[in-house]
C-alpha cells in the first residue's frame, strides 16, 4: 500500500543537471511514486541567481539561502549538484545533522573528503549516495559496492572523462593536432572554456580515487592518485601507436598489487591495443573495465556526462534512498576495512614506448641498449629510422617499474649521441 504523505526533497543547484532532476521529478512523478512506495515532493531549490526563469519550478520554491533550506528539519533527502568543496561540504554535513539523507554528484568532494562525509552520515543514521559522481549515467558505483561485494576486484581500468576521449578520438580518426581537436570539442560544448580540469586529468583523478576506494575497500584520497594530463600527446604519438596496433586513451587505472598487499591509482595517457574493448570507445563516451576473481572481466559503457544522463544516475540514487527512508534503514556505508597502503607511482610496473632522437651513426643502438640493461629494463622491440646524420629510435620495453624507467631516461639524456627524448608513453591493457 502506498503512503500518501510525500517524501520531501531539496535540490542544491539548478544548472544543467539540477534542472533535469527537477524536470524528471515532475514529469515522472507518478512512476517515481509507484517505484518508491510514496510520492516525492520538491520542497525547495537553492540557487545563486533567483531571477533566472526555471521552467517547471514554482518560484516560491526557489531560494538563495541554501543553509536555511537544509536546516528546515522536515526534509527527507537533499540532492547536491552544485559541485566544488565549499559550501557543498558544509551543506551536506548540515543536512545530515538536520535529519536528511544526501544524494550527491560531487566527485571532487567525495574524492577529497569521502571518509568524513561517510562518518557524518553514519553518526546521524543517514544515507550518502553518489552514483552520479563517476561516469554519469553508467551504473558503476552500485555494482562495485553491492553487486561485487562478495567478489575480489583486482583492477579497474577506464575512460572516465568524455571531453578527453572526444579529443583523443578526433586526433586518432582525423589526424588533427591537439589544439585543433580541443577547439572542436569546445565548439560542440564537450569542453569548458577553461578545459584544465579535464585535459590535465584532475577530473579523472577524482573519479579514480572514488573507484579505487570502493573496489579495494581502502581509503584512497585524491592526493594518492598519480596524475598526468594529455596536452603533450601529438599526432606523431598516434602514428607510433598505430604502428604497434594501438590507440591512445587517457586512462584511470586502479590496481591491486600482485601480492595483494597494496594498491595503486593513477591517471595518464597510454597506448592500448586495438583489440582491447576500451580501444573502441569513441567520441565523448565513457567506459570502465573491471577485472575480478570470480566474475572475471566486466565492461560498463555509456554516456559519462550531460544533464539528462547524469540526472538519471541522481534519480536512481534518489529512489534507493527514499526506499531506505520508508523502510527505516540505510544502504551501504564506507567499506575501508582492508586499509591497504597506496603505493607511489615509482613502484608501478608497466610497459613503455620511448621515442628518442639520436645521432645516425654506428654504435648508438648499442649504447642505448646498454643503458637500459644497466637499469634493469628489458627491451621488447627496437625500431630505428635515420637520414642525414639524424635518426629516430623507438624502444618498446617489457614490464618495468616507473622508477627504473625514470632512471633509464635520465641516463639516456646524458649520452652525447642522444639528442633528446621525443616522447614517453605507457602501454596498458595487455
């Protein structure tokens, strides 16, 4: 039997995502009520610009006083889609203290202060859900923390930023340079006027921290994630990748060490074989590849951003939290019992593709090979092309630690016959 008294929901933020959440709550009210077991009522909307017309939202619901809204005491759920650290953090903890559960899409805040938010939710017996914080509409958080709760996840490898994937896909498919591809992404609305958070990997790093924490039952903060941007990727890098049967993606990689005693989380561009499922992810789409002991390999794919897709994830959480509210229970809290150490990037082991500009004369290859051997880095393949006294030497290694590779490159730069290191890129997905 359906409860007639509505569950009251407050919305913090009414931009691209928030407006879609409000619209769907209104247009699909009957369906949502049937799925939850009670109607849901939009009780207030906190915004920065109250004079803006918001179609479908009664003007009397709009306020600029977000603090007063979350302190009302009669709210069941607060939906936070304003982003950033403050005032979002204070508003969320205030909502918990005044009796509301929280649904958030705030990746930066969850990555930085997830443990404190979980603790505040537990203290007040409330829910904290954040499916929309990672990969937009793609169901990923709930499968990791619920569907795979009985399994052991060893690796999470993913494309979790649509802007960067669009740019790299355009460079690969058309031969465009980085700036040209970025300009097109901006014109189409995929890239912000300031794309730094995307192209320098900050957005993906926050998502990697969240995924690693859930997958490995360990607290992983944003500061634990090694981050490299993709602004230095060139058309020639794609040429080299194609020669290896690869393409280039900006990847978020979360791994459990082979001995199970530590984890790593990193974001950087990497060559990935064309045979890998992630290689075929085109445009602004996201995809995450999960490897676990019992389930094996799982692929999650779909739109990773945008108003309607992200609102879909928010509303999925809203339904779950409202059901918990009616049942007088809460969903999963933080699971950090494993408390595994997060290893530094220097200990990460992977393959490398190194392109060197060298003198075109006898003995150069022998010198380079000696440097690799002295640093314990095994060479898989070498390709050399030379003309007019200059040459390009491409070395692909077997698996080696980042620290060993770094020492190798430093030594190579000291050789008189090495004019420069044109590019270094990791090779993943094998």
